[in-house]
């Protein structure tokens, strides 16, 4: 290797951490992604409830296979998108944590779908169908527990929008987004979840969106284009 090439290689190694640090995903784009992903999962849940209410009981196992595949396809996309997010400290583990939750759910929905498919195929030797049927509620309970983790991540998702700069009172009360951007986020949450945001018996996915809406709309944070105290 020539001396010039060697110097260039060393220079590339020296600046690569800085380049990685500067390639942070815009925080607003990360929050938008989080909202859209919550909405996509809730849309599948809504569709499944509609199928359950309108389709004949004899079709329930087929509906289960269909719904579980929808979840798997959506979560595969969501994991890839969230793994493509890069946040700097102190938020560097946030997107990775959400992606890990989704990977766990992806595996559980596959197990659930495989169980439904086995029930749909009919009797086969050496298959314990009672055990399969009994496992499905356990899988669902585990999914709900993971959704609780996603819900608990919502304050952290909002925190990426807070400017890490103190006001005259020693507090951080400004966002990095403008009033128009904040209004657009609130509008999108309400557009996706509607009256569910006002329900007292929300599931964890809706609750996650509700927490985000609460912080954006009711916590009194000023926007980047509003005056500082």
C-alpha cells in the first residue's frame, strides 16, 4: 500500500466515529415512525375483531391464521425500519429496545399462527391438539406483556423531542419541533386512534399513543418557534 493510501485509510478510521455520530436519525422522524407503527398494529387488531364479529364461527381458525400472518408481515417490516434508526446518547438504546420487543412479538405471532394452522389442518397422528389449544392464551398473555413494555417506552419516545437546554428557571420546557410540527403529530395520533384515546379500557398499544398525545398536547411544553423565558 502506498503512503498516500495508508494515510487515507488511517484518516478514514479516525473520522468514522464522527461520521457515525453525525448520521443520527432526525428525532421527529423517529417519533413519526413510532406513531405509524403503533397505528399499523392497532389496524390489524381492529380488522381481526371485525372478522370475529362478522364471519361464521366455523371460519375462526382460518381467520386466526390470516391475522397472525398479517402481524408477522407487518412486524418484519417494523423491525427492519426501527433497526435502521440511529439515535445518539442518551437515547441510543431506545429504538433498539423497541425493535427487540417487536422481534419477540414476531416470534410469538408465528407460534400462534402455527398453532392455528395445525388446528385447521385437522387430525394427524402424534399431535397433541389439546396442548396446542391450551398454548394460545399463554402466547397472547406474553404478547400483552410485551405491549406493556412498548407502552412504558412512550415517555422516552416523547423525551427525544425535548430540547436539552435549561430555561431561566432551570428546567427544560422547550421542544425541538415547531408548533406546526407538534400540531401535525397530535393530528396524526387522533386520526389513527380516534375515540379510542378517550376510552378508560385502552389496550397497551392505544395507551402508548395516548401517553404521547398527552405529553404533546397537555404538558405545557413550548415549541422551538416560541419564545424562551
